[in-house]
């Protein structure tokens, strides 16, 4: 599921694999990222601020 959201998984790395590692390279600030996840996962928008 995380890869579908754009995360990079350490288990896909060549050589030394880090199976517990997830990372997301993004320009979103955390509040906007959290709101985006709520929209994707819960199909609900409980954000206090509109997404930009």
C-alpha cells in the first residue's frame, strides 16, 4: 500500500536491503501530506486548511 502512495521501500534497494525502511521524497509540508493521506485512505477530508 505504501508504494502505491509514492513511498520508496528499502526492500527494493539493490545490494544491502533495508526491509523496515520507507521514505517519501516530497515538497508537501506535513499537514498537507497528512490531509492527502486521509483523502486517499479514508475518502474523507477532515482537514482544517484547504490543500494547496
